[in-house]
C-alpha cells in the first residue's frame, strides 16, 4: 500500500510518527508483520519531496490483508481520525 502525505500540513509529522509506531513498533512481544517507510526516486533526477516522496506500508505475511492492517490502524490511531485536534501530541507529557 502506498500513499502521499501533505508534508507541509502542521500535523504531517504527527501522522508519520503515529503510523510508524503502530505499523513498526506496536508491541515488542507481538510485532505486526508490517513496515512503514518513505520511498523516493533519486532527488537529483526528479525534484523535491512535495512531488516525489511517497510512503509505504508493506506486509511480510500474505494472510495479513490490507483490510486487516486498516482495522489495526483504525483501532489504534487517534479518534476520530478526521478530527485534527486528536492528532496533536499531549503537551503535558
């Protein structure tokens, strides 16, 4: 699964952090068979991240379908996901 993020949005890196945590590090004892990472062609050939940076969620288990990944994300990302105020990090720690 590949997708783009608006890297200029004030919450872009909050979203990257949440996705990386859920897909790469959710549980030390039972890691998901997924990896989240950026992908880009060589910047010197194409241009900057606004146009050519994309993000991947890759799964190493064929039985762990995209719908299953979506369910895991939905259950662990801020709720409701459309409410931008839910994506702000807790300033009080």
